[in-house]
């Protein structure tokens, strides 16, 4: 399937179809989820109105992890099969994932101050998410530092795949070590432990963030493909112009 969509025309048709769909779904879901999160759900019996930070923080944290998993998969595909589309996708996913990670850390700090009495605590979950951000930034810095594009892609792919270890730590940190964070309450074998009045706004916001991330990735992928096509056409024009000049001379 990856080879099928590596064709620029096929990918362009797919992107042109999905970009407006993802954009529309993002707007609708953010509107519905935002209304439910701010007005349609009750305050928590312990945390009060502070619980509403959850509807921004938790989806951002999920997307930070999901996008890193996508980055690692795309890097693996490129490393094994040398698919240019996979490498481009990895390069594009990295800054988007970093932005979601920054949002997760920022909103987590806002939530932690009234709940724990501190803006930051070096517990396992918070520290491993900070490391996740550093891996994102390191991946982007490494690619920018290497002038050879293929070497940058290969070295970046190795770093992205190695970072999966930290992703596992982020996921299971609250189970392996004592943490201020509560254990998983949404994705559990015995089902969510969140009340439906809070669960549905949270699920809708996670879906909204997911479609937003998909929209950003597809939009940037298509823009990158169009730029490459424009550069290729310009090279062809320049080559044709040189050939005409040589023929005249």
C-alpha cells in the first residue's frame, strides 16, 4: 500500500480528498468537545472546575505518544525499504509531535499546581514525557545538522527507532514506579473508570486532536510533494534552456 501511494498523483488525489474531511471533522469535534468540556460536563467532586484542564491535557499527551509511534514506524519503513514517502512523513511528523508534547507538559504543569501544590515534580511520568520532547527535538536537530540528505534520513531513523524504549517507559511509568499520576483510567482491560459525563467529552476531544494531527500531517505532506514537483519542473526547464543554448551556440 505504501508503494501504491508513493506515486505522486495517487497520493495527491488521496490527500486532496482527506484534507478537507479531516479539517471539517476537527472543527466539528473541537466545537462539540469544547462545549461539553467547558459547559456540558459537571465539575469533579474532588478537583472541582480544575478537572476541565484534563480535556486539553490528556488528548495532547495521547497525541504526543501516538505521533511518536507513527514517527518510529515511518522511520522503520524507510530504514528497511528506503521509501522516500516514509522518510518525508517522519520528518513532517516530528515537529507536530513536539508541539503536542509541549502542550501536554504545559497543561500538565497548570493542572499540577492546584492538585499537587507544585508546577513540576520529577516523577516517572513527567520526566519520561520531558525525555520524549528531548528525543523529538534531538531528531529534528540531528536531521538539520547533517548536510547529506540520505545520511540524515538514515541516522534520524535509527534515533527514532531507539526512542521507542522511552515511549514504553512513558506508557507504563505509572505502573512500574511510584508516581503522582494516577494509573490508566481510560484504556484498561476492565474498561474505563471515568464516569460517562467526563468520558464522552474526553473521547470526543481525543478524536478531535487525532483528526487535527492527521490534517496537519497530510497538509504538510502534500505541500512538500507540491514543492518537490515544482523544483523538478524547474530543473527540467533549466535543463531544456541549457540544451537550447548549447544547440544555438
